[in-house]
C-alpha cells in the first residue's frame, strides 16, 4: 500500500525475491463520513490471497495495520509510518484540534507549481517534484479525509508480527517520537522508499515472514 495519494510507481525499483507474488493495493475515494474501518474493509476486496504479507508506506502503513485487524495476515511491514498514535508529533495534534488540516491540503495541491518557482532549497524542490511524479490521487476530499484519519487514528493493539522501518531524517514522522525503533535507515527521509531503494533491495527480503516481534499490547 503506497503513501497518501501515491500509486504503485513508488515501488517501481523495489525488487523482491521471485518466490513472492506482488500485488498492489489502490486508493479509493472515501464515502461521505466513511470511517477508517469501513474504508479498509472496502480495500480488503482487492486482496485475493490468504494470509498475505502486507507492506505499507506512510499512511499506507496505518492502512495495512487496520487491514490486519480484520483478516489473518502473515506479517505487517510499515515503512516511514507509525505503529501507535503517540508517535505523532505534537503539531499534528494541534492541527487536528484546530481543524487546520481542512484548509491546508487543498491549497497546497493547487499551488505546487507555484511553490517550485519560489527560491526554495534544492531538497525542498526535489520533494515537490517527487510528490508530483508519484501522486496518483489528488482529490481534495480524499486528501483531507486521509489526513484527518492520520491525525485522529487510535491504535489499541500493535500487531504482534509488525516490522517498523523508520528513517533517521524523516520529518513527517520523526524518529525522536518513534517508541523503541527497531530498524532505522541511516539518512533515510520520509520518501526513502524511493531515495533509499538500494537499501531496501538489499535488506527487505530478509525481513519477510522471518522477523517476529513479541506481542505488545498498549493502551
């Protein structure tokens, strides 16, 4: 499952061993006032295999954890994502309380081309270009709905077969807020599934269905 609004292009250069059959999940437009649980239930219809290994990036990481609550899965791997709502940085909590997220996403989408023309640092311009390249679904309602789901997400039980891969320099989900990080990609930023693809091609296969965390229930 790709990140918010992104499509399968973000996995273009990711190489998994031949014994694994890769199936991409695609974002759907949420129904009016649809809950995250109802939404993920609709996504499950795209899964055809029993006991799959789920891989999710960013918001997709939250999605696959919610899917794992509804069907049996062999393993859950989240990349550039969070495993519990307490790992959100404080600004997101403020944005949720003030409803700031309801006006920002649409404005940003409309002004991406203008932003690229501003005298911004090269890394920021690169992020904007990457976002535009890999963006598949830019529906304003979907964007606002998705951000609201991230900010309001509440995790009660972390999947026991969860692997969390975090980036050392992720500014969306900063490593300093990640509790007990197990796998940290040095120099990895939020978009590291693209920029650190060599690391993932070297290491991801050894995490598939072999690395187990003890059951960890949180409240």
